């Protein structure tokens, strides 16, 4: 029994005694329970024989193990657990998983590689090392965030990928920080070296590209790419390295989302053909919250990817921060223990140990379909970047590093000593690598990029912003609307939903039958249903989206007696793929889940991928995603996405945290020029294509239906930010007729090009093309329209026109000018609920002014503002004050006297 406890102590704490630090600087206290004396064993017991067999255990304790001496047992335990790999797995509660690992770790004979395999490992390490040396020689002052000190990452990754391919993996999606990215691009993903060298020399623009669609570009250590690479075992792997910003770890959930999408499109239900790999830094793995948000998604039904392999490039220092100031835990990887992930700490100077740990990680992932972590303990030879001075803050560490041999030199000596590889073999490999690098460098001088491979194969035929895309009809045949309408408003006969939900579904069936009074929830469901029957994948996720925060969606019904679930949108066609329509409540995370959905949307254009915030205000928890990826990803990396973001927004007295989707932030990030009216002819218009995203504040169910369908019915993709309603979900006036959804000529909304999204909704009072008697034109957006219209009717005012700007960005200059011409004598007012420093005012004013100037209708001072005064908080927390403010602004917009301009 005492010996069993000693063995268990090694399994639990052996990693604390492992030789993990290549620099030998780390001082760790060896746990007392690894001392045989603690269990009553002395020198005299070392040659005593013991039988350790235990039923249902593996490794040392398996029942078929022979009798061994204590000396042999201790020697093997030291070898297995205290060498250059430290294993942490005893926190895993599953006996089978622990036994599987024990079998791999405690094998009677330690791992050994034959000479042929060692030459391959050496060759790969040479490529990794010489690549960095070559760049350092040619571009001495360039920042490249090299891999010096962690060169063994490259052979480790290559061996991991080879093993994964042997085990059935066909696609790997990689996310990583900037350190080592160029090396991974060149040596692992196989981006042509001449292209990398050409980019270092300033690069040239692709010759056969017309126009300006090269984007703004990004620094070379942020760029991604994808290639097919052959493996050692004769297989082929498709590798995608995602582009990412400097915001460390932000790319993690994006990789998971893209991997999950690949699994859907390749029908990889077992999740064994598509795998995600994330490379982390030690400081960021421990410090960035999105790491935990991403780990936390790993076992959720609609977010699971069958396990991600995490490799931590552990420099043992962040930028300048020591571990003791950067984390509270022993290891930077301790956060992964929350997920029952095994963690393999490995000394990066022992290249064969690195290879073994990486292969073991691939085997674990393919066997148990769950996350695994390889902690590559290394160092940074040149500090945070090549022109940084690390001795300012880590003098002791860098004194050791200056005289420390590289992992290539260490492995070289080991191979020559073993006699398996000769000095001549080594020289031959070195010369070959050096010669190819020089050839590629010479070729880079003449390198001219071909037309940019800016979209993956699924995206063939999609247009870049310089190519005109035809505007398409988004209306649907009446019979299809009726058929899908019936399908989404019924449930099985023996199903017993909540009586309130049953009433909602009965009302929906009545709406479809009568063709009148279609509300927001049904309008959205019709958009999803019609896209699905056309063969498109629809995915909606976010907090509480199945029911909807405001109980308006009810896309998943729950039987009140059995608890069984039923989703009508899963039963639109015969044998419908259960994932073709996916609606999923997410974990309570914004950053991680929005990143996941972004990654998902990037894989295939024929999918409507939507993330909904619980309230629009909560989207600021994911601000990095909006700033670095969604608003600017196409400009920086030439990658399109049609992601839709729903942000519930509207002032109804719920206080400062439940009123505003922060519309102003999204508008402020829009890249359209406020002082230039673009080409607005429908046959030539590229306004939306040239803009970085679309922002809408829609006021009718039909218009919402069309804006969602527009995302798919066009040959380019652009993110869509929707200020989604709250009290309009049940507003008696916020309804549409079924005829506004169809494509029948003569029906409301049908024009010469069919039925489609209205960027602006004109006044509904039946005005002619010229109304000289209208004294005020009120432009507004969102739910305030209904309050203005109600007050106008109540007061009997008939000389004020109210127009709704449904699409704020890009700005509908043509339609605004149409209304300005319609009302030539009208005072022009922008009315909003939000404070002056928020909402759309700051965006609208200069663009409205540009439209007015072009028609000689005045200047900026002729735009009258009606709304709340500037404020630090988005809204008041006092309901009575909210009501007063709202009433005042509605009355002011409709007052008989002219409105005072903002500027005196």
C-alpha cells in the first residue's frame, strides 16, 4: 500500500521534479511526497522485490506487470515523470482517460527514434533555425517576432500534423500570435518563401488586379494563408492559418468557429477530420479572459469541435513581466485544468521530447475528442522583438541566454555522439537548406504576386468591392410563404407546449392564414425558413436566443409534461439535416461566442450566421471583435464575412445598461466619406460593396425579413449590424402584411426591380412627388417613429412629414435627396431618442448636410436637432424622468414653431 502511494505521488507531482527549464534558472521546491523515506522505505529496501498489480489500472499498476525491485520501479518512475516532460493528468476524473495516458507514459521501454526518423526531425529543426538566421542576416533591423529559443515548435508541429493525418485528420485550422508566425507560414503551412521574402522587401501589388481592392493591408506577422501540404505518411492535409490582430488570444474562438463550420460542410459528425490548433504565449494564456471563454465552449453541443490542441510557447516571461507578476498559479496552463485537459510540459531544448509530446497530443485528441495542452518551455533569445533590449528587465536570464547553445546545436551533438548520423549527413542537410533559402531570396527579387487568392474555394464567383454586384430581389413566391408559414406555426399533435406559447403559435397560424398583422417574431422566422428551403444554412446563437430575451422568438418549444424539445424550423423539408437550421443558447460570454460565430461565418458564404446580444449594451464585452475583426477584417486581410449582429436597442425606461446598443460606435467605425456622394445609379452603385459594413435600424417585420434575406441574395458578403427592437416586438402598429414579403407585381414594396429591403421608408400619408405645403421634414430611425406618428395623429397635424432612415450606413443619399425634393419648403429635422453625443446624429449630420448642399438646400446650421442633450450615461435610471424626456422630444419634433438651430 505504501508503494502504491509513492507511485501515485509520482503520477500526481512528478512534473514538479521534471527538468523543464532549458536555461536551468527555475527554482522549484520538490514535493516531499516524492521522497521514498516518507513512506518508510530506506536504502536497504532498494533491491527488495515488489508486485504492484492492481485490477483495472494501467501502466505501473496493471495486474499483468512482473515483480520488480524498488530500485527499478523508482528508476522508471523518475524516467517517466521527472525527465524532460512533466505530465499533469491526475486531475482528470475519468479512469479510462487516465489509464490510457498511464499506458503511454509508463511503458517499460522509453521512447526511441530510429536513425531515419531522427534525420527527418533534424532536417525540420534545421529549416526552423536557418529560416530565422537567414531573416536576421538579410533584414537586420526588421521586426519579425522570430522563434529563436523556441525553434523546436516547428518540428513539433510538423510531427503532430503527420500523426494527426495518419489518424484521419484532413483539415487543420491554426490560430497563433505573431511570435514565430513567419516561420510557421514558411515551414509548416508552406507559404512560398519567395513570397515571404518579397513582403519583407516591401512587396509589390498583384499585377492583374484592377482598382483599389488591395485593402489597407497589415504587417506581415499578422497575415494568414492556406495551403495543402503532403505528410510524412503520404497523406495530404489542408492547413489554414487565420489572420489575426496583435490582440493576443482574440483569434482563439474564431479558429473554433471556423473548425466547427468545416465539420458541418464536410459532414464530419464524428469531428475527426477537421481539427483546430491554437498556439499561445505563456503570459496571454494565463492572463487573457478569452482563453477561458474559448475553453469553456469546448464541450457545449453546438460549439464543440472534437477537441482543440493548445501549444503554449512558454518564453518564461511575457513582454517584460516575470511569471510571478503575471499569474497567481504555478503554471501558465493551470486554467486548462478546469476542462479536465491533460497538460504536457516539455523542455523545448529536448527536441525528441517535444516531438513525443506533440504526437501524444494528436493521439489524445483523436481518441477522446477533447482539448489537450502542450506547454513548450523555452526562452526568447532576442527579447520581445529583435530591436528590443531585454536586459533592462531580465539581466540574469539574458546573461545565461547569451552563452546558451541553440536546440539545433544540442541535437546535432546528440546525433553525432549516438553514431546514428554522421557529420557529413549534417553538413549535407545544412547546405541543402542554406542553398534553397538563397535561391528563394534571389527569386523574391523578381517575384510578382498573381491575382490575390483572397477567398477560399467555397467563395468562387463572389465579387470584390471593385466589381459591380447586381441588386437582387428578396421577395418570395406567395405559395412558398404560405407553405413554410404553416410549417413554422405548427407542432406535432401529441406535443404539449406551454399554454402561452401555444397561443403565440395559434396567432402565427392565423397571421399566415389571413396574410395580415405579421409581427416581428414571425417575420424573422419566415426569413429563416425561406432561406433554409432555398438550401442555405442558418445559424443563430447568443444568450437566450432560443426563446428570445423578450419571449418573442420561441424557436424551440418545450413539452410541459415530458420536457421534450421541438423546433419547427427543423422540419421544413423531407429528411432535413438537423444542423441546417441551428438555434443555440450560448454560454454567458460575448467576446468568445461572437468570435466563434465570426469564424463560422468565414467558412462558407451560403450561410446566414447571426449572433444576438442579450441587450445591445452587452456587445461592448466583445469590443475587440468589432474593432479588430468585423469592422476592419476585409480591409486588412481581404476576407469577407456576412455575419449578422442583432443588438436590442431602444429607450423604454429600462435604465443606462438596457437601453442602447451603442449605435454611435458602429457608425463611427464606418469608412464611408461624409463629404462625397458616391455613384447612386442602381446599375452602377457599389456603395455597399465599398463600405466596411452595413448598419440598420429597421422598423417593420417585412423590412427585417428583406434585410436578412439580402445578406444571402447578393454575390458579395458584408457584415450587418442591426439595432434590433424591444417594445416593437409586440407593438400593435409594428406589423406587416404577407403581401409585403412576396414577389407579386403590384403588391406593396414591389418596384421595377422586384421586392426588396427599403433603405428609407417615406412618409405614409400618401404624399405626392411634390408637396410644397409641408413645413417640416422629420428624419428619424427606429422605434421613435411610432411615437412621433402617434402624436402627429393625436394632434391632427398634417403639415409635417416623417421619414424613416432604415439603413444608416452606408447613407442612402439618393433617397434622402428624393425626399428633400419632395418637400422643397420643409424645415429639416433629425430626431432621435439617444443623447446628442450618442445615437446616429454625429454620423447623419455631415452626410445629410452633403446631400442638402448638392441641392442648394442650405448648410449644417439648417439641420435642426431634436433629441436628448449630451450625456455621460446612455439613459436615465429614473422611469418618470425617462417618460418626461421622451414626451418632450416627441412634442418638440412636432411643435408649431420653427425649431431653434444648434448653432446660434
